[in-house]
C-alpha cells in the first residue's frame, strides 16, 4: 500500500510541475502581448490588449497556485485531504485564485463589450456566477468552521504540518 501511495505522490509532483510549466508559458504569452502593445500605437485597442494580457496572467496565477497547492498538500505535507480543516484550507486556496481570475476575465469582457453591447449579458452572467461562488464559499467556510470545532485535534494536526513548509 505504501508503494501505491508513493506512486500517487510522484504523480502529484508531476502534475504540479506541468501546471508550473503551463504558468510559465502563459507568462511568456502575456509578456509578448504586453511588449507588442508597447511597440505599437497607444490607443483604446492597446488598452484592450493590455487587459487581455492581464487575463492571461490571471490564468498563469491560477496555474501556479494550483501547482503550489498540489505540491504543498500532496507532496511536501503528504496530507490527504480528508478532515474538515484540510478541506477548507485546500478549497480556500483554490477558490481565491479562481474568483480573482474570473473577476479579471469579467473585466476583460466588459472592455470588449464596448464594441458589442450584446456581450454585456454574458459579462453579467460571469459577474453573477462570481457572486454565487463567493456566497457559496462563505456558506461552506461557515459550516466547515462548525465541523472543525467538533474535531480540534484535526486543526492542531493541520497546523503542525505547516512546519514542513518552513
């Protein structure tokens, strides 16, 4: 069984490395877009391309955060997400990045909607989805806190694992 769990750690490390490589690729794409804007005319189109580069960078942040979360939780700590504290910590780290990335994408879509106002319906849907995601996350954290109070030893165990990262 230990060999089986070790194989999972190796696969998680590989996935984390691939997410990190994807983040580097997205950073390079965003940099190319940004430098292309600086080399050309500075106008409203340039602003849209810069905001598009920000959206690509937001995707890079998501990929990098996922890589870091996988590496820390599954490889370094070797903690399997099972207790309420670990679940909350894992989901919170992931959701904060997703919410920020979606908000930046909504900003990019808002700027693009200047050309086609019919796109504002889609922007409003994304903003509504972000709000629903935040509300659901808040309810989850609130309910999860109650579960954590029932298992204080799990909270202490999760905190003690943080020393592996220092």
